[in-house]
C-alpha cells in the first residue's frame, strides 16, 4: 500500500502538474470546432487511457513476474520502479496529442524537465535511502535492474509513437478527401 501511495503522490502528482503549463500548440485556436463535445473526456482520450493503462499494467506485471524468483521485496521494488518510469515516459508522451515526442522541444516546458529530474531523484531515494526503504519495503537495485526497468518502460514511448503515427495519417487522409 505504501508503494501505491508513493506512486500516486510522488510520480503522478509531480508529473501531471507541469503538463498544465505546457505551451499552447500552434494553430490551436485557429481550428474550427465542428461540434461541441458533451463529455469531459473524448472517446479517443478514453481509448488512449485504456490502451496506455493496459500497456503499463502488463509491463509492470511482466517485470514483477520476471523478478519474483529473486524474492518478493526485489520483485516489488523493481516493479514499483518500472511503474514510476512508465509514468515519466507517459508524461512526456502527453506533451502533444499528435506530434512525435522526438519532434517537440523538450526544453519548452522547464517545469516538466524539473519535475522529471525531481521524481527520478525521489525514486532513487526510495530505492536506496534506509528510511524510505523501511517505509516503502524496497531493496537496492543494481545497474542491470535499472536498465531492465528503463527498457521495459520505454515500450510506452514506442506504443504511443505508433498510435500518433496512425493518428497523423488518419488526419492527413481526412484533409485529402475534404
């Protein structure tokens, strides 16, 4: 339970607030609204949330299973860390709904850069600081385990890049036919 609270307060809390400070997209207000949305979340936003949530959940569970033989504390520590890193990458994915993460300027939102550094440091402390280890029931991870968590978590970037590619193609086809 402490690890879930940690992820919700530290990772989600610090990473979502800077997204509200994201600079507005060019041409955002020049597009004409065709229909007033009647839901807080659009159907496409719900689909993306379910898709990414499923990918993050399955990836975290996969890591947990892979490390279960090393002991429950190791499995919980690396799966919590993987889940945290997934959230960092996912926040960067959310900078723009359709543009590739590799085509947006990472320095145009220094709050997000700062938040990413802050949560990375806090996660390192959660894994290595004795007081936080006792509270969160974590154990140290070695460099290979951090690399494994980073590699699995990076899958969310690949998945979102593929989704954005199809979204851009769909929009360009609509414009070609109109």
